[in-house]
C-alpha cells in the first residue's frame, strides 16, 4: 500500500497576516515530515519554507537533501568568501565536498583567515588583496572561520556531501530541483537551540513544499552543532 503524504509543518505556524502559499494537504501521521508519490520521470521543484518558532522567516538556514537511492557523481566547484569592513561576506556559505574556496580581502587592512574545525583546518598568513590560494573543502561538516587579527570576524562554511542544498535568503524560502527518489532532509542554523531532526521524503515529478520550523536564539553565544 502506498500512502501519499504531501506536507507537514513542525512547530509554530506562520502568522495569518503573511500571504498563504500553495501547500498540499497535511497528513495525520505526525511522525513524518512529508512524502510524495512519484508521478513522472521529471525533476520535482521543492520549496522549503524555513521559519523560527515565532513564525518569522529564518534567514541563513542551510538545507540539504542526501539521496538514498544513489549519489550523483562528485563535482569540483568553486566559491568565494570575501572580507569587507571587518566582516566575512557572506557570513554563511554552503558548498559540496570538493569545492575550492578563495578568500579575497577587500579591506584596506590585512587579515589572517583560519579555521580549527575538524572538517577543515587551515591558516592563511596575514595578507591584503587576493591571495593566489584556494582552500579545498574536502570533508563534510561545519567549518568555523575566524581572523587572528580581528576577533569579531566569524563566519561559517557548511560542507555537504550532496549536490542538493540551499541557503535561505531573507524570505526564509529556498527552492531546489530534485530528481524523483528518496531523500533525507537535514537543516542547520547557527542560532538553533536544538538540532533539527532529519526526515525522509520521497520526491516525485510534481512541485511541492516543505515547512520547517527551527527554534532560534539570536543571542546564542556559540554556533549550533552540525548534524551528524
């Protein structure tokens, strides 16, 4: 028997004042996030709507889906994390394993970028401008960036072992194109109070939406743990 479960929100709902989006019927089984029956051999467009418990959009949340029916071939991409006005830009970056990241310095002062994170430990000597060095992020996990000269400079690189990922903009909404199949959905936010539990979903050829609610503490002194 095949059950078609379309969408389920965890946590508080969005305030009614926010314009409703197209959602599919909520199931009675609260143990599942969502499940779609396959309907076509085309990729499905999945919209992930991430909110705080208050209902406000959650910006800079990282969303990724690990395929359970076989992983696409590895890729070797590139990304950039700049340094502007003594801040890393962007503050949160998400990449696939094997991505090389460069760290240009757009300030008029020198910086020294480093990380002691197990997923990637490195240090770039004090420099200005754009060093001809790219750091290969070859292991999944959370990499916390810092500057040895300016303690207030902190940023995060989430490294995921899947090509299906996104970072939410100010709206809290991200859209992904996924081939039909089974996936494990994960989510992370630097200010999360507790880990978001991984959920399995099945994607078909139809568009659908997933609502994710994360308990956030904007005053958190430390970044949330990365999901295992």
